[in-house]
């Protein structure tokens, strides 16, 4: 809009520039209030986790578990607040987060597809299932689609060896899976995404 006004007049009239400045200040003030609320919420949540585990040995891992359970991953701003609250260097917190496979640094997908790659499933062809899921979703294990809808992972065993090869789709275990079943499972997840959108 400002470009059109400037092209028309060769400059931006004072009343228009003043109005734009006023609107920007209103928006910035709203953003500051929202940021303040978020900061205080993050601080309060981290303080609650820390106070619950403060006197326990190995409390950092337990606090990180609580944070992951709350958010589904470890948000950077929460890790930074945890560093401040515990008086521990942020690098130390990230050492722990990246050492343990359980902890995630990015938000999980809305839906999950997990292929078992334990011994029984591996012998029954889980490698082919994994390759097909990669091809269908265009991502590797441990990744989430760009639209944050589907997270793909592999695990060592889901305890369903008699159903090998097996996978879990949004918490539902599927057994005796064939590569030809994968496009249908992916289509079901994508249809769930479209219903939400």
C-alpha cells in the first residue's frame, strides 16, 4: 500500500506516515504484552518442574522428561530458562538432550508412523517398509514432514514379534504389514490432516 502511495505522490504524505507509525506502535505493544505473558508462563512452568525435582540426584534428566511430556519436545526458550533457573550452562543441557534419543528438539508431527525394526520385524522385511515410508513421505527416520503433520520413526521393538513386520500408526499397532499397505496408511494420515485444515 505504501509503495502505491509513494508511486502516486512521489513521497509518502505526513498524515499517512504518522498513521502507519501509530499502527506499528500498537502492534509492537501487543507483541510485547504477548511476549511478556509467554515469558512468565515459561518461567513459571520451568520453576514448577525444577522445584519438584530440585533435591533429586540426576534431576536435569527428570526435569527434561517433564518438559518433553508437557511440550512434546524441548523448546529452545524453555531450555534457556532452565539453564538460568538451575545455574547450568546451556551447552550442558544440550549435551544431555542430544545424548538421549528420547529427547526431541523440534515439535513432533500431529500424526506419527513408527516402523518396528527389531529382529523379528527385520527378518520379515521391515527394511522394505522403512524404504517405502521414506519414499511416500519424502523424509528419513526421525524426521517430520515440512507441514508438521506426520512424524516418521523406527524403533527396536514394539513387543509384537508374532505380528512381524509391524508398525504403529497414531498409536494403533498394525501387524503383518506389506510394502503395498504403506501408501494406504500414509493416505489415511494425510486425509486426517486435510480434515483438520
